[in-house]
C-alpha cells in the first residue's frame, strides 16, 4: 500500500502529515451527489447552498480526523513510543516507531483517538438540543439543516459521536479492533489474540456489507418515498452515504486479512513490536521520496550522439594502467630486438644499448615518446 497517492502537508511536532488523494475524490463525489439532490425536482430556491454547506462540513470532519490522530500520537508519546506519520484517509492512520511495546500500550493508544471525538461531540451537543426543539429549523439530519449554524454544529456533534462509536467497533482497522486484540493478547498471546480479533472483525464487516447491499436494493423505493425534496429527508442522506459504508466494509476485510498475514509472516514476538497499523500500509515519507528523486537524477545518464552525458565522468585509464601497457610494449620490443641481434650477429653491447633506450622511453612523457625520430642521412 506504499504506492497509494498521497499529498504531503508538512510536519507537525516532528510527525509527517499526509492526505490520501482518494479521500479527496470521495469528498468530491459526495459533494456532487448532494448538489444533484439540491437541484432535484421542485426543490426550493437556494437549496444549492446546502450542498456547499455539506462540502464545508466534510472538510471540517477531515480536521476532526486529524485531531483524532493527534490523540493517538499524544498517547503514543506518553507510553514511550515515537509517532512517525499521520495519514488522513477513509479512516485516519497514525504510524509509530515502537520499542518494547506491550499489549496495554496498544489498548490505551487505540482508545485515545475516539476520546477526542467524544470531547468534540460533547462540546457541540447543546446545538443538537436546540435543533431538536426549534420547529422553525429544517428537520434534523437532513442536508437542508447544514445550511444554518445550529444545524451545522448539530451535524458536527452527531458525526463526531458516530466516528467515536465507529472507531470503538471491533472491525479492523478501527481502534476498537486493536483494543480487542490488546485485550485478547493478554489472555491467549499475541498471535492467537490476533487470529481471534481478525475473526471478530471479519464477522462485523460482513454484517455491515450485508446491510449496505440491502439498502442499495431498496434505494429506489426510498427515493420514491422521499419525493422531490431529498434535501429535507434524512433517508436521502442514508442512501447517499451507503456507498461509503460498503467501501469501508471492503477495506476493513482487507486490513484484517493483512494484519493476520503480517503476524504469521513475522511471528508473534516481532509483530508485537508494531503498535498501530501495519508498516506496509504506511506511504513513503517525504524524505524517502526526495532521496529516491536525487538517486534517480544521479543515476540517470542521457545519450547524445552515441556518447553518455551525465553521471560519473569517464576519467579514462589510470596511470598504473598506462605504465602496465608501456611495460608490456617494452617487453615485446625487447624480444624483437633480441631476435634481430641474434639473427644479425650483433653483440651484447648493442642489445644493452637498445634496452636502455627503451627503458628510458617508458618513463618519458607521451609527447616526447610520440616525437618522430630524425631522418637518417642517406
């Protein structure tokens, strides 16, 4: 999963923050779906602002997701571990560098995130009471209610409560699944605890997927009952978000399988050192991508007219290689001179003289060595 498209948002307190671009696409799809509902049939004038309010609410929820992950990172530091990256995706993921992790560490770190959402939900809960009692406002949990301040804050409170509740469920990669695994690991050991936790997770997500399929089946009937004002029906919002529930069920099944596979591959002892999501789900960090880019520039060589340009400069043969070549050449010449001397009857003095000349030529510069000999007088 390190290939997933993400956007680098910088660092905060030494922790890298990345945004999953697939989440951006999902937010865009939900916005256009709500825009279509705002323009459906005989919808009241000005309902287009409800779609814009929906978009703003989704962006604010991404901010709440970030605060949720900050809760994980803060508890991680309190337990003596190092948070490395926060990934804002369908569900937020905080990756840690743990040392001597204990099952209790995973339990408390997992619960820290949902507690942040519960605090946000509690702080904005009064708006839910106002929305429920004021009959002049649009119905609660409808798209139209998002366009007012009271309705917007009511949605924020309810969604943060649902996020906290959803994160406490035993479906992987929700925090509740890791908390369940931490609790089971105390009783059965880390490996057996993981197998049991993943089995519970798969059962949970299969039930959720079944409910999503049922909603998709009866969606036309629901839209018929809603009529021409889907922005003022909570059932319309349930149908809109059904695709999100189904997508999360598929992702949850995959995450649980990947966690079980990781523990089987590494063994319980090594796998227990990882607190939080499996490292294979962690995108490449900003530093890793920069390093890869630099290595690519260094290793890339362009070719112009059949010659390599760039990369390491071709320094040519070294001095040692040149001396070896000259010594070999001198030896061959010496052998030839010996044969000539033997054939012509020249004495040892003549041979020694020629040998000294060749040895001296070996240590002279190339220019001097390459000079043409003077023409002998005829």
